[in-house]
């Protein structure tokens, strides 16, 4: 955590852990199968957003999996513009988004880009 951030922000970041639950497991499985990533990290950030996004009865809301940060490195992204990378991921995760995933922040890189 950065010392320049207010204490509450530091605690929120520490509370965010590698995602593990029914929605996050489905996300990781689908992306691994489709993208064969050299690295991937999915963080559940839902607890940091609990004050502004209420429970709506969706599967994602009920499991506390509504907001995610995704970092993925894959050769599948070679020569693919960022917008196409994001569109690919959204299409792969259509079912999870319809199940109530509210936000997905993405970093999508090729191995060459990640090495910079």
C-alpha cells in the first residue's frame, strides 16, 4: 500500500484478494481455455464497492462477486487493438455479465508488452 494514500484506501486494497468463488472460477476457466494466458490475475474488488451497488438478487450479487480487476497476458492479443481484446473478453464472459457482474477493469497485454 502506498503511504500517500489515506489509511481507509490502504485497508481496502489489502482486503481485496485473488478472486475465488463461483463467478470468478467460471471467469478464470473460460479465459484460460480461450486465451491460454502466460499469466492471469483476477481480483474481486466487490467489497470496495458495497456502498454504491446494492444486492439485486443476481448470482454475482448473491456471491459477492460484482466488481473485478483482470490482468491477463496472452499471445492471442498479438496484433489485436485494445478495443478488440476487450470485446473478446466481454464476449467470452457474456454469461457472467448477465449473471450480474457489474464492473470489469481490464489490463490486456501480449507477452512482449508485459515485458516492457
